[in-house]
C-alpha cells in the first residue's frame, strides 16, 4: 500500500485545487495520507480534511517553527483536542512536533529553551495517551532522542530524516521509522541516499512533505521559467519517489511499496482502520 506518511494537504498552496490534488494522488496509487497539524489554529482544518476525504488521516501538534507565536495555553488546547479525538478513527497521533536548530531565529538561547519546553510537553502528552509521534528533527536528532528515551515505549516517525548512520540506528532501535521523500531524489544528497539504500527497509516510510521539499524532477527555485506552482510538491509525486527508493536499494518496486506502507501502519496503527 502506497502511503504518504507526511503531507500538509491543508496548506494554503492547495486552496485553489485541493480536491484535484487528492484525486491525482489517488490516481497515482496513493491510498492513504497523513496530514499533521502545525499549530492550534489549524487543528480544525486537518480534522475536517480527514473527515471529508476517504484515505486522509491527521495528527495534532505544535510545530517548532510555530513555537515563537504559540501561547502556553495552547498546550492545554492541544490536550483537550486530543482527548476529543481519541475515538476518531482518522486521528493517528501527536505531530508535527520536535526541534529545529537550523533556522537562525530559533537558535537563540531563549528560543531554544522555548522550543524544548513545547517539545518536552508534547512528548509527555503522547506518552500519557500512548500515542505515536511525528517528529521534526532538523539538526536536532541527538536532543530529540534524549527526550524520547525518557518515555520508554514511545514510537513514531522521524520525518525528513537527515542525520547520521549512528543516529538512524539509535532511533530505529527505539522503535522509530525514518521518513524519506523528495530530498532522496537529488543525486547530490549523498548521505540521505546512502541511508535510504543501506537501512533495513523495515525502518523506512515514504513521505512527500507536500507542498514542501519538491523532488528533483520538479526543478530548482532559481531556474528560469519554473513557476512556484510548477515546483509545488504534491502527494501524487510519492509514486515516483517510491521508484527512486526501489532503484537505490535495487529492490522490486512492489516490495518497496508494500513494506513502506506496512511500516507506516505499524508505527501509526490507526492507519489500519
């Protein structure tokens, strides 16, 4: 089963043609997609999107890039919304949460502490309700892992993984799956491609992160005559990403699709509903 384990289908980039985007994804073989929230203001949007479209699921969380404008009370709102969603078969877990130590504005001592506070609280929330997490781990894998270890049994996905082999093995050993998508399609992304080729297939899930992280074949932002719309990533691109992964691993495409889909269901069990 071809599953897009991370796609921001609620993003404004899809406002003009969201229905057609999902139809194209289904036509390309994508059967299920997970849409993680990024802040309190879009909790309703991701939930409604899932409830109105067969094959769409959602997660609830506060993304580290949105922490600067988040309020402490947002954590209480998150927990209340999670409680209300526990019986919703389309609700899969807590996400997108995590840490971002790449964006300079988020790397001041004050903002690092603020990120850590929101991340720690949300990881604890996931553990409290025995829910998986969808983690943003940009240049923060070691710190992310430190807090994961505080909650034995916590599982989830390290989205857009770009760490080392050792970091990958540690997360996999803790029961996490690693997300690979558009970045893997660039030949210059040697570390990511090496991980995609060498890690056990059972450790990998596929994702687009649409509309972000477009694959190599959609062109580069600086190219002449390549419009933002032409570069927009969307879940239909997942089929070709699966083909790239199969080629990197020298494995049959159907094997890659079947196993990565099963991996997504294993770590986000509500996808089986």
